[in-house]
C-alpha cells in the first residue's frame, strides 16, 4: 500500500477480496427488494464513504487461465466459454463493456513485494483456476471457508483513491480477479442450466469483482452459498446492484497515474 504524502497528488490502494461459494442445498426463493443487493464501499481519507465502483465508461478487458478447469482441451474451452457468457450476462445488466483479451497463465495471488494488481498488466480482470495443493498453482486470494477447507471461488477488486491539489479525494476500482478452486470443479456443472453450475459461480465472483457484496436473500446470485437452481440468472437484487455500479451512473475520470487503462 502506498501512503499519501504531502505532495499535491496522493494515491492509496485498497484491496477487497470477498470469499465465494460453498456447495449447498436448494431452498425456496424470496421476493426481491432493495435490501437484496449490497454494494461494496470504501472510506476515503477525508472520511467520505463511497461506493466501490469501476469507471463504467471504460472498456474492461479480461483474460482467462483455464489450465486447471478441466482435464481435456474441450472441457477447458467450455470453461472459457462459460467465463465469456458470464461476463456477457453482467454486461447485459450493468451496461458495462467487457472485452475478452485472450488466455493467460497468470493466477492472481499475493506472493511478493509487489501485489497482484501491480503485476496484473495484461488485463483489468484475470479469471483463473487454482489448485491449493500444487506448487506454482496456488492463490493466496482463495480463502478458507468456516469449515476449514478452501472455498469454491473468490472474487474481488483493487480500488485506488487519490487527490490532486485542493480537489476532494476520489476513488475507483481498476483491477479485479476471479479465482476458482479446481479441487471443487466436480461440484459445479458446466454451463448455466439446472443444478449448481459453474456459470452461476462465475456470475457470483464477477459480481464481487464489480463491487457487489453478499446478501442474505437466497434468491440472489450474491447469496454466499451456491444453491441448486432451475437456471443461473441474476435476480432482481443482483440486477439492481449491477445497474447502480454500471452505466446508469456517472463516468469516473481516472488519471493514468492511478490506473493504466489496459483496454
Ligand atoms: Zn461470494
């Protein structure tokens, strides 16, 4: 983390990693209300609490590391296609523009003096499968569940805030990650159909990367446990949250010294 200085420009970084799903049983859904979405917030140095948003007017690139997503090329390709479909679903709701920039071998993780968001220079968001028992394939961003095992997935963002001269502090998210636990691949059916699906898991973690927090409503994709459903779809609360984070609200003019736009 960079600390603010007495110079005219100051820059700080906040990283939020929200833990993901554990497999769970189906439950009935509830009607949607405004309380069925939760937006991540950050507190600026002046005490102003703001919604942790991306600039909805920029193209957000993403790369995929599906090397551990399946044991055949066809299965890995299907996983990449599920990632693309999940981003398309988020885009359809938020209005934000995501562009697939290809594959990568990177797995977002914090292992060195520089942090993942500083090393992540090939795309704004990296989606990767990790294996916590294989050296070189682990991610410290993949947390443990309350039962002690690693969670099925995690998603998050890096948010930087800055000020220039006498202008007030401003902040914006500029890098994100989705890390899925390859050891739990078999718990999630490919696609977005019936059951507990990889598609919904991806939609959930992308929701975190965009700035959605967990909610208690079981009908929402942002419920913290994946449930067996008839189909994977953002529900009313999820959609309201993504709309508030998206193009329905103002652009965030982001100086290049804050985030290098990779689009
Ligand atoms: Zn989650």
